[in-house]
C-alpha cells in the first residue's frame, strides 16, 4: 500500500483516530513591532510594539495536540499548568482547537511561557517564564491518574518531553509506557536530555541529530556515522523504532531491519524550524494510528515537516496543506491549488481557524485579469503584512459591468487557478458586487491593502475596517505594468478592437 494510493482516504481515517498527548505544555507569546532606533540607555534596539499586535499560540505538547486536531484527529492533552493568567490563555486556546483538555493545575508552578519580541519578522529577544524542577509526588499521581484513564481509549500516545520538569522522574515515564504496552497502544516519545534509559520500552523515539549526538556521545552527522550508532542505540533502549530527523538531510527510520529507511527532505525554503519536531511526531503517531506502516507514516511526517519549516514561528499543520503536498508528490504534474478557492461559508470556517491560532488576516481585491509583475509585487507586499492573505476576486459578471463586454480576458476559474498557485495567496473568494464592500464586512480582515496609486481615503471598505479596529495599508506599485498595456499589445498584434478600461 503506497501513500499515493491511500492519501485520498487518509482524511476519513484521521477523523476516526484518537491520540493522547502527555507532556510539557507551554504558551508562546509574540509581541510584534518595529525597530527604528537604538536605545540611549544601552546599545540595544528599541522595539515599538504595535497596538493590538500581541498573539498567543500553543507551544510544546500543546502544539503537538494542535497539529493533531489540524490533521482532523481527536486529540486529548494532559499537561501541567499554573493558576495564573497564562493558564487561562492556554485553556482558551485548547478549547479553540477543540482539544480535550485534561490538564492538571499546580498553584506552586507558573504556566511555562515563552515571550518572543519580534521586529520585521525577526526575533529580537525571548523571555522564558518557567519552573524546570521536578514535579511533586502528588502532582505526579494526578497526572498519572489522568493518563491511565485515557490510554485505553487512545489509538496512540505521545510523550512530549521538553525538559520542563514533568518527566524528571524516570519512574513516572516508565509507568506511562507500561500502561501503554499493557493496553496495546503505541507510545511515541519526543526526547530530551542525555539519559534516555527512562524511555526504555517505548514504541518509537523521534530525536533530531543534535539530540541523538547528546544522548549517544557520538557524532552522527554523516550517514556512515549515523547508521551503526542508531542501530545499536535502538537495541540498547529496547524500542521498536527510532526516527531521526536530520534537517536538510531528511529523515532516517531504524527498526529491526539493518538497513534504515532514508527519506529525503521536502522543504522548499526554510524560514523557521520552531515546532517542526512537534509536527513530525504528531503526524507520525496519527499515521500509525490510522493503520499506515511506520515507513509510510514517516514519509507523510517528512512531508508535513517540509510545510511547517516554511513558516515563521510555531504553526499547527492543517490537513488541507498536507493533502495538497501529498498530491503534489503523487502526481506527475503539480497538483491543483484550487482548494484555496472558497465560497463564503468555507471562507468563514477557515478564517475562524486562522484567528484561533492568532494569525493576522490581510485582504486585497481586484480583477487580476492577465496576471502581471505589478500584481505579483502587490500580493507579495500584502502577504508580508500579516500571516494569511485573502484575495477578493471579481466574478466575470462583475468585471463585464465595470469594464465592458470584452472583459474579462480570462474567465474566473482561470484567474482563480493562477492566483491560488501563488505561494503568497492563502485563499481566493469571488464577489459579484461592483465593489468588495460586502465581502470585507463579512470577512473582517485585520489589514486591508491597496496599491499606492489610491488615496487612502478612497479605499473601498476603509470605514468598515477601521470601525472594528483594523488597518488600511497602501503598498508600493510596480510602475510600467498593467493589464490594459498587455491587452493593447495583443489587440495591435491581432488587429482587434482595443479594450478601453485600465487595470
């Protein structure tokens, strides 16, 4: 059974799978701002945090669970939180991702929080609030009770060890592993630290190269170095599988067979590896839970990793992204990206998911008839103002009313197909009115974008967006490019009548 023959049915199987995540839960906080000067008090940049530009995301075990629900699985999470403001934010985020919250609160510990100060999409500094000491016997008992109650109902269990104290006790980990083995439930571990004997008996461990080198004391960068060390280490630990993530070198899966399964990396462009390990273990466990072999599930997890490292910050994978990537690998030609084209109900659902993840929504609109470099430049600038870009696209009927019977040159489906193929575009939504005002009012983007050839007071939707606290931004236009100029040249060459309306 190959991935190409099964991925079309994988979504249904994922929807029936339940995966339990036990581990170090964190809150990732991002403060977004700009740097324009150096502080007179010390040689450090001054970051002016933008109004209402603080976002919160699930980190650690929370990000693992968010990846699982993003794939369509039922996910339950057992983690440790404090009794503080951060704990409330964590619980709200868990609810927004529809994660079964079985967390244990400990008033004597803070909720682990990582605050990143971001400027121009670059991290300036990170502030960590945590207590990495081992958990008390009473807290361990509550966590273990929650785990043993849930394990028999799970199709897979993930232990997400970030070294924040929850797994400091080897006996605590072994009790969970034994409970999984007795229930016949595979247990996957994202490891931390030097001593991995506490993971003995697990089904699979998923280290990266640096983690494996730390645990074995051996260099494993090259394939010739990796294979003997990994094979021997897997046997020593008594684990069935060892999946080593190797960054640009892809992955290597080790089992009973002396020859590992080597999987080439899929990332087109790497922006940030934060959370990639969470995505790998979530996708691997989910794949095995649905009945894929370990080699098949590792291949899918490798594709998933290639998606998330192309994004800035910690992001939960979505099934639509993974499905599209799998189709692209299975088909002899690049897969269609028309799944990005959405009607209003589907657009609203996607928006809700993006907003739950704290993502900023950018909107721009137009006819985009005969896409040219000016269009591409505008879309690229718009996308970099936020996390998701929605393009409002005039229908054919709308364009005919605005520009005459000779337009559009390309029908709506073709224009949507071209736009959706652009990496900067996350969603395309048609509108049939003469202006996008009603669409803007329904989608409520955080940022409304038009070209700098407009006056900001003339931008359709300005008052609507600003009324709920959004922004209107004008971006530079690339001079010398227009659909009219292209159409005029085509008309001259074909001796046809010339379109009279500029775009």
